[in-house]
């Protein structure tokens, strides 16, 4: 870990991304203390409808009179939760499929990779919309819809790394000493593909957050919770675009972009540290 941190510190972009993620993570963690537990209530909104930014409301209010800043703070918790859980599901499926397809050869690998190719060529957003439409509108529906439609890229990367690992001499020695399939995959292959999986996870999180925002903007998210994509949808329905209420539209959009950028910067830095041969720019 000390060696990893020494290498990571050499990437200014990675440090900026990490600082941004720590700040946003602390904001989401302490949302009740920062924004108040009743700041999402429509009946007890403290301001008027669509008030411009002021000293009392630094980012203005929404159509119900709620503080946009408070909603932005609560939205960070939902967006980060969806991004992390969806990315975990996506990477878990992709890692299992990739290792199995790379370890076993013949028809088994062919079937797995044809299924992967089918998911890969299908538009991810269209599949996610289809799943979110037929399932109940809840946070878990969005997580499952994102996770089960974005794993093929991870599976392809893990399969390629698995093939490279299993071509090494110590794998042959493990087989000669009686190591079974489970032993080789869990004790030799998995530890060697984990650096790639870790780097891929940070990149998938940003994509998952963007997809969640898109689904919420299309009205396929949970209407009972506050997310950044849901704020954009509410702003559109309130006519903020036509009336020029920029304070309702800009903050959630900027927040989504900044979180996606922060995870991408961290992912590129981690990828460069774990695999210097990639030559990722610092």
C-alpha cells in the first residue's frame, strides 16, 4: 500500500480526483447534518417557488420552495450509492464470466463469449430502459438495470488477462501438482486479474452514475427519492428550461459531470500505477 501510494502521488490528476471524491463522499455521508432531515419535504418548504439565488438560498429554490443546495446534498448520497452498487454488480458479473471463459476452453467458452458479444452490441441504455420499464420503479431496479447491462466490457478485459495469466509456467506447475480448476482460478488467476478489475471498477462507477442520471431524467427512477438525475427531470417538468431558471438546472448537471470526472481521473491514475506499461499520461 505504501508503494502504491508513492506511485499514485505522482499523478496530479489522480490526486485532484481523489480529493474531489473525498469531499463529495463526506458531503453525502453527513447529508442529514448539512442539509437537515426535513429539507426534502414538500409541505414544509422554507421558500417560495423558483426563487433566484440569495443569501438564504445560495442556489435558489425549486418549484416547491425547497432549497436546491439541500436537494443537491441529498442527491449526492443517492447517486453515489447507485454508482457504487451498480459498478460492483457489473464488475462482479464481468469478472466471473471473464475468468470462466478464459479458464475453460471449447464450447463452454464459446457460449459465454457469444452471450457477452450479444450484450456488447446491444445499446446499453436501451436495455437498461427496457429493464427499468418492466420492473418496479425503485432504487434497486435502477441498480440491477445498470449492473446487468454494462458487464460485457469487463468480461472481455478479464478474459484477455486470464488467458495471459494461464499461459505462464507456474500455472502448468500448479496443474502438474494436482491443482484443480477452482484452485487455479481462485488462488492464481483471480489475484492476478484483481488490479485490472480495481482500475475498471473506478471507470465503471462514473458510467453508472451517468446512466442513473439518464434513467432518472427519463422518469424511470424512484420518484420518492432525490437524485441528481431526478432533479434535472423535475426542473424540466417545472419549465426551468423555457423560463431561464438556470439555478435549478446547472447545479445537478455540474455535480454529475464533476463526480464522473473525479472517478475517471482516479481510474486512470490507478490503471497507470498498477500497469505502468500502459503509459497513461500523468
